[in-house]
C-alpha cells in the first residue's frame, strides 16, 4: 500500500463552536481530523517533521515534571560519572515529543493507553528526532466505539531507532449498528 491509497483527513471540518462568530466556527481546524472508526486505514504509515531537542526544551520538561535525576539535570555528573559522558534527554520527554510530532486532534478518538513502550537508545541534548506512525489493527470493542492500535517509532539522526510503543485508542463508529454483533461482551 502507498500513501495514495488512503484518503487525506487532515484539516477537514472538525467542530463548530457556538460561542464564536459563525464564519470563524465554520473554518477547518488546523491539525484536526474528524475521521471515524470506519475511515481508519490499517497499514497506513506517516512520518513527522523533524525536531531538534534543545537545552531549554529538556530543562523545561524536567522542571515541569520535577525530574532532577543527575543524568538529565547535572552536567558535571553526566560528564565525569555518567555512563554516556553527557546529559540525557528524559525518556518521558522523548516519548511525549515523539508522539506529539505525529499527533492530530481527532474529536472522535480517545486515548485508551500504551503498550510495549521501550526506550531503545539514549537521546542527548542537540539530537534531532522524527517519528513514523503505522496503523496496525482495529477491532470492534464497545457499542459506540471500536479500538485501534498504532505503533510509534521515534528515530534520531539518520534513522537510529530510539523509542517504540503502541498506542491504543477508542474511536466512535459512523454506524454503530454495523458492529452491534461484534462488540465485546461484558
């Protein structure tokens, strides 16, 4: 399958807030999608833009989550006593930034959780990352929503895999009656 086999969904009409001018509410929402379970293409792959992780990015994340581990906050420790000889970017930040690079705002999809999260290689301040998302599978789950699974592979530099995980989301059906006999029994 190629990218051309799938219909584009980004930038389509998403929400129509009643508390703003009608001509604004009717505009397509940037970085938004409004696909439903039936529209989600198994096998589709997308790649993000790249992002270089700077000193301030790393530091602000660490401050926000109170991560004061010496490998991510203490330059002297990292250089003289650390295994890598320099400071790391916190794995939680690599996860957040990596997934954020391919995230869109679909008003019909809701995060269900993550599986198989692995920090494969270290990421350092100044490294440039990008993400490849692959739509793996989908199955009916609830009366109103199905379950989808996508893998996220975060790479640094020229293709070195640094993180892998699978994201599960519940997604509303366009036609719930079509899946009524397939949903999981309680």
